[in-house]
């Protein structure tokens, strides 16, 4: 029946049952179903990518643990090499404790117990410790550290587990080697104790990954070094689950284990092949879960525009159908749907946010490129497997190349820009980086415009899970200006040294001229007393000239050896002043040095005291310069009648004694005389408070 017939008969068209879904709702439901399906597929892909990311992160942690295990073995190898070289010192094979301490003192600050707690010890199988660098010679039997005991028992190199130091009580590990012993003599061994501060460098200089904690353990699972809160962790047992895993395999990655800080973590471990020590790097699970949550959030944000677009299309399609049906039925056009307008506004806002994000990313990229160009720094990446080489735009510009027109960079292109004399060193540095993990090189290049520049390159090697080098990432920096400044600085230093030498030469000539004038005046003086005074003054000029010549005939401004200088000065005194056959002996401890200004005062002081002994004393003259309790002690003695009991040097009217007192004050010392036969003058000199630049004692 037609609609007209239905109207004629008074019947109305059938209406859809109340509560049935409309066409618009059906379309929206279909779009929602498709969006949910797409989100589900994206979530599956994200989960799979997260699993691969966890595996790669575990491989990186394992590579870091392997590197730490290698470094701890390297630290022990260095200690063994030090002990092996030290064992060749004379007197050690006989168990001479004094010879042991003297040889250890010559090693300088390397074994200073105040530096990082290192202690060198010597022990005998039947007597315990004989001596160590912390306590000196031990008068009574002292327990032998585990490493020394093992070396004595095995007759070979021994590396101990961590133990409480027998003298310091601090957590310590030790390396020991046996000494060759004479037949029938008890075994001897020397060992080097390393506290936690000395083992900590094996953790590495590079910061661990985000939130990660690095640690080293001995063969029993006791922590010997840790990057976080070491004071509370060193000497404590590692997590039992980790110790159990390390007992089953030499290396690996375990998950879901709580570390010492209570954080559930992924832990990679590796055992050092030589020492058997363990290295572990733990990264909290929260770091991995944060990456997963971030990826899911990005998925939802990326799916939101798709969902909104689908909903908008569904709304528009429903509107078009509604208008078409309205046109067929003759009904007036329906007003626009408010939902469609809201969706349009939301889509516009999402598009504006995406555009702003892309603009910010482009701005940051341009800013980074500008910063690299301003700092003359370029970045690069080399893939060892494929040989592919990547350069940033700034890297091309370092070599005078246009990144827009220049083709892909290659090793051949890089080698072609190296100067021939630097090419072998640059290539060797790349090969060395594969073994060491670090690339450091400084070479000269010839840019495309012909300019020669100095380039310093630094990089780090990333390793594959099997331990082979995978790729290297680094940066290159133009250091030509620094090189030129260094050359200019060296030239100025050389010019200054030349001027100083010229000045000293002129001073020497002036002193010789003054001496000649004084002697000339002495020969023409009618008064014998005046002539004697003039000759005495000429003699002092000779002494000053000798001191000056000895001080400045070497490198200017460099501290000089006291024993060597005094020996030459005594020889000059014997020749220039005239000792009438009297012997002058020098006893000076080698190894002490003085700066030039204080050496001059000391030389004049010795000259005046020896001259006084030659004039007023008798017999053999002895000059002693040795270390004292708080500095050094200078003694000048002869075999003459000596000083009167009531002699006070501060009240003396003699010029020589006044000069000696003046030089003593300049050296901030104290002068005293010993009355009675065999006159002796003693001068006590204080020590220098600052630290000397080397292993040689410095006084004055």
C-alpha cells in the first residue's frame, strides 16, 4: 500500500520501535570498534618493541659489567706488576725490614698511607709480618693478611677476598707475591693492601645508565666497591639471589631481584676471569616500565586523532543521510549537529598542537646545528659491521665541505684530508679504540680550501651482546687556536729563559769587576788593616760569585740538589780562599732540594762559616747537612780551640758572624755555637709547608 493510500484510508506509516539504535549510533559504534582494534594491534606492537628494548638494555648492562670485570683484573695486574718490580730491590730476599722500608720510601706518594690507604707489607712464614709502610718495623709478631699467607703457602701470586685489615681494621683486599728465598731459609712474601678507595676506580669513569647502580664483589660475594652509598655497602654481602646466580654461570642477566636499596631491578653480572671477582650493574624495573608507559601514552595520543577523525566522518555521514532522507520525505533541513561542531574544534586543536610540536622540533634541531657550528664541533658515527660512516652537517664544515653537495662520508674521504705525516697515527687510533673502548686522537687535516687545521676527536665504542665492537660514536673539535696559543706560550717561556740567563751572565761579570776593583784598592792601600779588609771583602765577592754561578748554571728557577751544590761550593772554597792544605769534608744527605733564592742564602751561610773555621780554627773542617726532626740541620765544625764558654754569636762584632746570622734569619732558622774544643756552629732550618712537585724532599 502506498503512502498516499495509507493517508486516504487514515493509516500512518509504521514508526521504528522505540529504543532501537539509530543509524548515527550504529556508525559511531562501528568506528569505535575499528579504533579499539587498531589500538589493540598497536599495543601488541608496543609490547613486542618493549621486550626487544629490555633485551638490548640487558645486553648494554652486561657489556658494562664485563668492562668492570676487566678493569678489576687490570687493577690487580697493576698491583702485581708494582710488587714484581719492587721485589728486585736489594735486601728484600734476606728479609731486611729496614731495606724494605727504605725501598718503599723511594716509591714516593704511590704508597703514602695518607693518600688512599694503600699499605705495602713484608711477612715471613714463621714470624708473621716483619714491617709495613703504615707502622714501620713491627717489634712483635703481627698476623699475616690472607693474601700474604696464601702467597707464602702456594709460592705464587695470590689475590685475597675482602677482609678487615690486621692493623687498620678497614675493609681491604690485597695482592701478594712470594720473594725468592735462600735454601733452608723461611719463605718471604710482599703484599699490597688496597682499601675500597683504591678499588673504586674499577667501577669506571663514565656515569652508569639512568638509575643504575654498579658494584664489585669478591669471590665470596662480599661487596668491595659500589657507586651508590659505598660507606654503608662495602664489607656487606651482596644480594643472595645475585650470589646464587653468579655461582651457576660466569655471566648473565637476572630480572625481578631486589637490590640492597629495596628496588626491584634487572641485574647484569660478569665474573673477572683472572681474579674471580664479580661485577654487577643493576637498573630498576621502574625505568623499563616508565618506557613502556610512555610508549603506550604515545600510542593513545597518536590514536586519538584517528578516533576523532573516524567519529567526525561517521557524524558527517549520518548528517548527509539525514538530509537526504529529509529531502525525499519533503521535511525541512535539520540544523547542524552540535557534536559535529565540537569534533571539528577538537580536531583543529589537535592539529595545531601537532604543528607546534613539529615546529619546536625543527627549531631545536636548527639550534643544535648552530651551536655545533659556533663551537667548531662536529659529531660522527661509524658502524664496524657495515663500514658506514655518518657525519653531522657541522662535521662536513670542519673539513671545508658543503653537506648539501658532498656525497656520503667515507673512510677514504676522511683519510684523504689527513696530512701524510699524521695519517698513520689517525688510523692507528681507530684500531686501538676497538680494543680499549675509547677513541682519542689529535691530527692535522687539510681542508677543502687548503687551510691546515688541528682536529681533536673523542669517541666511545658500543659493543654487541657477544662482546665484539658494534659501532663508535664521537665528536671532533677544531683545536687549532689552542695549539697556536700553546706554541706562542712555549716561545715566550723560551725567550724569558734566555733573558734570565743573559741577566745572570751580566751579574757574574759585574761581580768579577767588583772583585778586581777591591783587590786593586787593597794593593794600593797604605794601611795594612784596610788592605786586609779590602782583600776580605774581595774574598766574599768571590764566594758570592761562586754561589751565583753554581745556582744559575743549570735551568733557571728550578730547585737544586743540596748535596751536589754544597760539594761544588766546598771545592770552590778550597781553591779560592786557600785552606793551607787543611781538608774540608762534606757530609750531605742526597735527595734534598732547595729553590734558588734559599740555596743562595744557604751557600753564603756555609761560605762564611767555613771561612771563619779556616781563619780562626785548626785541623780538618767538617760540613754536615742532614734532615732533622722538623726540617734540616747544618753543622760546620773544626778541630781548633773552639768558642769561649761565654761566647754569644748575637753580640759578636765580627763581620763574618753577622753575615752568618743575617743568612740564618733569611732562612728562618736558628744559629747556635757549641763552646769548648773543636768549635761547632749548628743552624736548624725549618721545613717548607707546601708540597714539593715530585718524589724529592724539599726543605728551606
